[in-house]
C-alpha cells in the first residue's frame, strides 16, 4: 500500500487516542482524504482489521502485566533500610576425654553470625555448620558451651541473656578471636554424675561371659596381681576369676564359689598400702615419687587396681589422706593445706617446723 506524506501526518495527529480508532481506518481514509491518491494492491476486510486490533490489545495487556512485575511496592524504602552486618566467630566441638570435657583438636570452623543472635540461634547455626563438615558428629541434642565447658545461657557473672554482641563486649575480644563450642547433651549430663552413679554404670557393663584370670600365691599377692593386670588378655570389664595357691603350688578349694574373687580385692588393697609409691602415716598416706616405680608403670597399675576393685564390688584404698583424696577427686584443686606431721622424712619435717 502506498500512502502520501499527508496521510502519515494525519495518522500521527491521532496518536494517544484509544486504539479502537483503527477499526474504521480502512473506511475513513478514502472518505476524509479525497485528494490523497492511494494505490492498493489488496483491500483488507473490516473483520480482518478488527481481529488484528483485538490481538494487539491482548498483547498490550500481557506486556503491561509483565512490566508491573519489575516493580514492587516499597522498593525504594527497602534500599534505604540498613542491612544487618554479619560477623565471623569460630565454633568447635567438645567431647568427654579422660573424665572431663575437652575441645577436639582440628574441629574449629569459622561461622558467620549476626551480633544480636541468642544462644539458641547460634547453637542451631553451629550444629548445622559442624554437621556439614564433620560426618562423625554425634547425633542427638546438643548444647552450646563456653571455653571452660559451662553451658551458655547468660553472660558470665551476670543475669543478662546471652547474645553474641553482649558476650563480645563482656570478654573484650574482637569477634574473630571468639571461639565457642558445641557438645552433646548426654556428655554434659554425664559430667555431673555422682560417684555412686559412675560406679553403678560401670558395674552394669561387666561381662559375665568372659573372665580375666589371676593366679595368686598368698605368700606374694602383689606378684600374682601385677602379672594378671599386665597380661594382654586382661580387661577390667570382664569377670575376675581368681585361683589361690600355696607355696607348693597346690590350688585351694573354692575357685568357682566366688569366695576368692571377693577376698582378692581386699588383699590387693592391703598390698598397695605397703608399696613404695605411698608414704606417710598408715591411715593417711600420700603419693611420693619413686623413679623405679615410674619406669615400671606402677602408678598406672595402682590406679587400675583401685578402679577394678571398686567396680567389681571390692573395697577402695582406705589408707589415703583426706587431702590427697580431695585432690584426686577434684574436690580441692588449689589451696591445699598439708600437715607437717605427715612428712616421714625427719630432715624435711625438721626444716619446716
């Protein structure tokens, strides 16, 4: 279709009107512009023009909806909102080792946290991070711990609920130097078990289907005992089977009746009282250093004998001084008050008096 320049001017002047005006363009152009010469190769029908207009209107509505998706309410306000700053601390793992909770080496990981996080929020993020990098992390409930193995609830020394920022201000360290730990709830609860609870738990684990054998000569109880404890097959969780012999090697009766098994721990504790690793009055002995005993691991085996006797229902060492007992059980770690009269060395005692 060829249209003169004036025809374009007429079309431009109606821009901005409702698009429906195009419905009658085919009829209006010849009538309203008689001086315009138009050469048409084909005359489109009115129904075809109407269909094209409707398709264009639908297309415009679709595009209009698409444009709206690029704009959200409050977008400018959200740009002005201050983003929460993330800080980086370290989280490690604690486990029960040698009777107390200790950090596991090589398990500390960096963790991005928000300063206002509580201990619950921090614990969830720490467990998630540790599980992602350590597949052997224990299952079950966990708790968040300070470096001294105390459970985190409040800021130390206050009643203020824990937050990362409050702890950072209280400890006076930068965030990157803060290290906290996670630990299983079971391990933390076991930390506060009483001595009877520990003994009862260990006694329940004794395997009555296996045994550790002891051949004891009454004339030398210590020799038979130390050989039995040093034997590779010895296991403190196995039932003890004790056989007493005389000087001629003749076996006494009662091997299977349980009498020797009950008598052996009592005799063993009496032997320990006389060993070179203990010194002092008969009823309140304390540990002393002996080079030969240290080379023979006698200190280790003495502790093993005491533990085995107690777990298997025998007596404990009833000859230790109260001060030594409190120190060994953790009841008194500092400010130990020794009694000068307990020192058996005359020269040392005289120099202190």
